[in-house]
């Protein structure tokens, strides 16, 4: 395949990956569903749904318009529930995959197969388990003891308590488990090399219809060295068992000495902005090299702790022209964009000397930007069904 120097990024929200790729010096083009103002050009907004994923035909048409055959391809969220779409996108160029292929994605996101494969790397002897997972409702299932999850979905908004009843298509049950939510970011290659990037502590930002909606993360998390070593070894064994390559993350619950593996995210994830700042030189160069089979290394950690979170709009608003975003905000909606109440407004980051200070500064910044957008934006009252473009709604404040 003749190679192009361009790298195509495709993700539900592609800004963080695209900026990280651009920082390596590569030429980047981006396809995502948000079309935020800080996505590097050229970029195209592709139709779809944040939960259901991309419109496949629109995605492939946009890819062919932006990226010539032989371009590299880095994907983020949006393909775990549709690995066949990833295969189609790869073949549409064809493009050079810089990450995990469709078969690897399918393997780590198949609920029953993932649980079965975890039994092979000897994790149980390390005190590492996986919550019981079922793809059908059995008679002994007790409401309140289980969560219902959508296969391959991301962001936590799809997770709900199971209160009885049948399972919708494409969903599964997972038994509730206790513990603090942590995530292990690591880079691996197909030769067996695997290196821990950082351990983050994560939290939810519950909404009435999404009690496990993703809130944010802070890293590096202050964990005992013995636990950090055990989590790094867990990541190494899982990477080897599934053949993972590039930057991945492992979501877990830690309850004392007990560790429960929830899932693998086989791609750069929600903490990419934090990881890029945490490691000198960032992490994207190592991701690209590891995925391509080249030699790779990571820079040392920077001092300090960094936290990041999603700021959600308090009410429906339309962003005005000329809004001055602080430098600690990203994923910036374009002027004229209408944002529903409870939907992502932007991403926010903050440094601190420890976890407590970083999270305290982060909380203040989120409060500031949400209030500032509400004050300076145009608050609107929804009068009926509407889309984010084209509908006119009465302004309450401009």
C-alpha cells in the first residue's frame, strides 16, 4: 500500500486525539460528531448518535473526502459497538491502522468472551477478578444487584441499575461490585512490551437518567506502590492475552486488596489530555510508534497532579459569537451552537500539588465556566421537539 503522511482521526469526540497527533508534527485530519471550534483543520462533522455511534455511510464518505489511500488511521470511541464499521473504514482508503484492529476490539468488547478470556492469564492468583456477567436474564437474578450495560458503549451514560425485566438487544447484565473507580493507562506493542503510563482515580457526575455518567479523573492517583505494581502487571497480562497495541486503558474497582476488572478501552480514552500533560513529550508519539511496530519510549512524569472533567450545561443555551474561553477549557462549542441542559459544555483541566488541591481547583473552574456561559450566552426555553441546528427558540437572556 502506498503510504500518505497524513493521519486520519475518527472518534465520537476527536479533538483530544487530533491535537495530540498534531503535537507529534504529523499532518492530521479529523472526523467526529461534535465539530468543536478547537479541532485542528481539516475536519468534518459526521452524522450519528453519541450512544449508537456513527452513520456508517456518512463516515466513509467523509473519510474518502479528507484522507487519501495509505493515510494512517487512529480511532477513539465510537467503534467498540461496531467493529465491523472499523473494518469498513480501514478498507475504504485503504488506510494504515495505528491502533487495535476490528478483531481485537470485538474480543475485548464481547461480554461473555471477555469474561472467559480473563480466566487464562492467571489473574485470580493475583487477587484480580471480574464481576459476574450475563447476556441473558436468569431466574435467580435479583433486581438491585445488577447493572445493565450497552455492549461497546462509552462514557458511563448508558449504565443503569437493573430493576427486572428482559434485556434489550445489544445489552448485558453485570453484577454490582464494590470499590473505588480507577483506570490504568498503558502502552503495549505486539512484541510483549507493556509500560504503565499512569493510574487515575475517576468519578461519576450523575444525571437523573444517567446515574453513572462520566464526570472526570485525576492523575497520578496516590496508591500504594504494591498496588501500582499489581495493576501494572494486570495490564501487562491482559494486553498479552488480547494482543493489544498502542495506548489503552483498563477500568477497575479497588476495594482494599480486592481488584475487579470492569473493562478494557482499546484506544486512547477520556484521560488523553491529562496523560499528554503528565508525561514529558506527551504519549501520542509512543502510541503511534508502538502501534506501527517501531521502537518507542515514554518521557518521565512531570511533577504535580492534574485533574480533568466534563463541564455540563446547567440549562439549554446558545453560545454567542466572540465568547472568550479560558485556556484551561477545551472541546469548545462553536458560536451559534445550541447545547441542551445536562449535555457537555466543554472539558476543563487543573493542576495541583496533590489530588485534593487539583480537584478543588477543577471544581472552582467548572463552576466559573458554567456560570459564565449561562450569564453571557443566550439561555433558551425549549418549546417543543428540536434539533441542535435550524430551529428557532425564544431567548430568555442574551
